[in-house]
C-alpha cells in the first residue's frame, strides 16, 4: 500500500494542478487589467505603479485588505468583483483544508503490473502459476516472474509486500484472511482467473449428477452468495471491529510537516528577491557606468572645443604679429631709403 501523503503535499493537493494554473492565470489577468484601469482612469499617480497593482491583486485574491482603495467607479466595481472571487476561493480552500488535516490521504498507488515493472519492484508467486503467462502477449510477465521461496504467499513474505519491496501473485481470498489485509493493497482486477476443477476417476457413476448440482448452484447464484458472504465477513466485519474511537490519535496537532509548503514558498520568494536585488545592482552599476562614460565624453568634447577656440585665438594673434610689422614699417624703411638716396644726390 502506498505511503501516507505528507501534510504539506496534501494542502497543495486540495486543488488539481490545472486548477492552480488557472488561479495563476486569473491572477495575472486581474493584475494587468487593474494596471490598465488605473493608467487610463484618473486615479492617483501613486496607484499607477506596476508592482503595486500586482501586490494589491494578489492580496485581494486571498482576502487580505489593502490600503490603496480605488476612486473611480469602474475600478471600484472591479475591486468588488475581485474581492468576492477571493472570498469564495478562500472559503472553498479552508473548508477542504480541515478535512485534509484529519486525513491527508495517500500517495500514488501502483495498481497495474506495468507500473510495478516500471518502478523496478520484483514480482512473482507460485511456480505453477507462471505457466499461465507463457504466451505471446504475456511473455514479459513470464520472463520477469520469480519463483523463489521469497515470493510464495506467506505471512513473512507479505511483510515485504507491506513495505513495497516485492509484489506477490496470490489468491484474493487468502489475502483477505491475512492479518495484513488492511495494510497491503490488492489490484482491483484479477491478473488471471483459474477455474476450480474436480478430477474424478474414469467411469465414476455420479459424474452426471455432480455436474448437474454444480450447474444448478451456479445458475441460482449460490456460488456468488458464498463469495459475497466470505468477502463481507473478512472485510467489513473485521474493519468494524477495528474501528474503535481513539480520541487522542484523532486530535489535530500542527507540526513543521504541515508548514513545509509555506516554508518552501518563503525560501523561493527570498531567492527571487535576492536575484532581483542582484539584477537591480547590476542594472544600476551599468547605468552609472553609462552616465559616467557619457559625462567623460562630454568633458573631453568640451576640452577639445576649448582647445580649438584657444588655438584659433592664438593663430589670429600670431597672424596679426607677423603681418603688422610688414604693413606698418615698410613705408618707414622706404622713406629711409628714399631719404638716403636724396641726400646722396
């Protein structure tokens, strides 16, 4: 029989996997719709943050009050609809959770021989039962069938079946009469049915009468009645005798086993927050480097412009210094030259 399901898995297993996926998709749709409403409508600027609308949508979906209440009528109607949706979902989950605390159920039960073979659990039984599988369709059972003494239906071997160490092919009636009938699991269908035969000596004088009695008992349902009474006496009556109220055992005591799911969510959320923090640091440092690089480039450009302007001014002054003496003192020199010539004359 399968092990009992852990309490934290039972709390998650209240809804099916597709239902949880549906809840997540509805949450994302409500988040985006809320964000679109506060962006389009004249809501306060503080309400128009993408992260704030996501937090508010999650809080309202699990029936937690929020401080940012909408102002516009459209947003208020959507807020009320989301609030009623969250109340119904939480009420449904809470009603089922109380029963889950009392009976968390069992893990997946192997109920087919193919699943037993896929899980790697050895199977077998009596040697004479192996011949029933020697055909083209069941050769995979015939090849994996064990006939060792560990697979003979006995109480000590059924203990190994209880712990999932092996799978034994046994008579269903023998399993019901075993003291371990309530802790081992029998497949809901018969692997094969072996007819009961009465072998008699040739020429037995009452052969026809015996066959007639067996045929009549089958037709009137005596065999079915015997089988039903046997099942009832070995199943229901025994279980009724064992079902005695044990009040100390049925008391619900919450342990860390029940809180593994919340702890897992907390760890995952902390890891996501740490990764987001690192991402923000990297983005901030990258932006800072871009800003510093652009500032350095602007400074270099400014310096180059200043140097160009200064160089242009220096060139103008040099041109004036070089050209001015020629223009200014050439007539004087000529005048001196002319005076000398005139004096010589």
